[in-house]
């Protein structure tokens, strides 16, 4: 079963414990997670369901390719990591 974890900087703002979730795409996994922890959704996704601008999602060691619809495929042993994206210069 895929797992989702959140980095400490996001955990400071909202209770988002690691969890095993069902799904074959990132979107399905996130949806399963948000069913258990609905308060986390607004920290990760915007009003249109896209990954927020200052959030980055990794599928294993690769950055999410499709932040708009999160259709990237996941395998049963996939680790999905959600973190705050850094920007600036």
C-alpha cells in the first residue's frame, strides 16, 4: 500500500501524520488521505484541486509530474512525500 509523509515544516502548521493509503495514482492516494485528515487538504491543494504553488510532492525520488491533476501512477510500495517548496533568490 502506498504511504504518504509530510515534512516537519508542514507538520508545524497542521496535524498530518504519516499514513498508508489506497490508490494507484497520486490523486487517489491524496483523496484517501484527505478522507481521514480533511484539515490537511487546504495546505496541499488549492480551490481547483491543484497542488499549491509553494508545495512540492515527490513520488518516490521523482517530483510529481502532473501537479494539476496528480495522475502520476503509484505502485503499492511507493512513498509519497509532501513538502513546502522553497522559492526566492
